[in-house]
């Protein structure tokens, strides 16, 4: 089985769960990981998700009771500020907090998970950016909320882009291509003929991050296609099914 470790990301294999971690956050005491299918076929939605999350939290030294999970991700541009574990966010696609100990969670299989930390104001965000959320600029909406709620300055922010559908596997038609052409200055699109195109959605998220004022060298890209690694990462286009990976970020208390 391929080890997915690269310069921005470390592949951790344990006796009960496999996950990807982003060492850039270590110096701040922030846990930022992508819990993947791994060797145990771990699944983080639907029935049985609590068992998976308990195993994961135990491994990470986090309190299961501090998980903040979105009840229904809806491919929106809605971001919610969370101040306590009782928040129970329902229909949204991004969470922000500055409360240590709270574990912000989003679930993905091909959509782009984005984890953000503001080391000055000690605030975090977790963004679920599928193609619909990407063309709605949810990551910009989230940074706007961090500016408003916590006084964040975009050039301080550290961002990790977790594994998602790569350009090589993201075959789309005009219903997806046209919004990207409309919403981005430099969408990376390849014409396959017969009305089919490949789009690099991660590149468009990076364009948004840079336009929002995030420094290019503070963007840590996993450079990993979920569909290429579908034996280890849940991917709707790679292995179908309703299973999901879980992206987590938490300021350790
Ligand atoms: Zn691929």
C-alpha cells in the first residue's frame, strides 16, 4: 500500500485508524488531520460514525464529546461561528471557532476540505468546498467571517488543502465548466472534446485564497487526488458508495 507522505503531509498508520496530518500546525498546538478510509475502511458518516470517531479521537488524544459535526452539508456558502459543543450546526458547509478544545469536523469524498488557522488571534476554520461551494467562494466567505468575528488578517492565515478530486479525474460538462469560467479569472480547464472537460478545482480555491490576501507560501497543498488513491481515501468518483473521510481541526486546550 502506497505511503502518502509528502513535504506538506504525513501519512500516519496506527493499529486502529489511518489518517493524514499536516505538521505545519504542530508549532501552534493545533491538530489538523484528514481521517481517511485507510486499511480499516473507516467511515465517518451515517450509522456507525460514532464508533469511527471514538477510535479516531482516542488515537489523537481528543475528547469525543467535543466534536462539532455539521448535521447536513448542503454545498452552500454558509459559514457558522461555533462557541460551544451545544451549537449543533445544521445546514452549512463551514465552521469557525476560537474556543480551545472544540473539534470542528467536515466530511468529504472528492470535495475539497480546507483547514485554516490564525496564529495571531488563535482562531480556526474548517471548510467543505465541493465544486458548488467553490464557485460560491465559500472559502472567501469563511475568511470574511474570521476577519469580522476574530479580527483575522488574511496574510497571517495558514491554510491546508486536504486530498480531493484531482484534475485528472474531474470530468465535467458545461453545467460545471461555465460557472468556473464566470467566477474565476484563471480557471484551469482542459477540453477533452465531445462536451467533456477536466477542471482543476483546487487551483480555483487557491486563486480565491490569494485574492483574499492569503500568502502563497502559507498554502499547504496535499497534492493528492482522492480518486487516484481510492484504495485508501473515500472518493465518490473513485469507489462510489456513501462513505466519507473526515477533516478535523482543533486548538488543543
Ligand atoms: Zn486522480
